[in-house]
């Protein structure tokens, strides 16, 4: 991926409590993206939201559950995003409470990869 490239952004909307077996769905997606060589992934945890069920969940202090909206964003070349969607599609289609997956074109204004540091250099 280079500066001024037009690439794709993949977004997976789900809940912080969605799990695949015993692993949070967002965690499974991030580690799968890493294994599949994507440029990176970011998980955003929302403070309030609702989905297809129309049930509103929020992070207000009197709420007793930790069910909050979560968005996983991954940006990379179109071919890599499309291939990755096919990797995770079978898992997403089995989700009991559903999810939403979107893809959009984005233009990279700046992309600078960081240097990997050894844990001994920290």
C-alpha cells in the first residue's frame, strides 16, 4: 500500500459480547487479518448503539452488562480485502445475533510503516 493509492476499507459491525467458540469475534477477525497478511486492523468500541434488533446498548454507569457496539476496520488493497472477506464470511454467517459488513473505497493520504522493535529494546 502506498500514499495516494485508492484502497478498500472493510468494516465489521458487531457486539463486544459476540463470540466464536470462546473467543471474542473482534479478536478472531484481528488475528485472522494478521495471519492473512493484511496491512493492519483496528477495533473501535462504541459507547452507545443499536442494531437490527433495535435494542439500545450503552456504556452508562448504571448498565449491568458489557454489551457494546464494536467496529473492526481493516484497510488494504482491494484484492486482499475481497479475499479476506471470503475467509471470514463462513464465521460471520454463523453468528447468532448477526453483524454488518461494509466495504468502501478510500484514498491513502499517508502510509508509513513503523519499525519493528525487539521486546529487548523496549
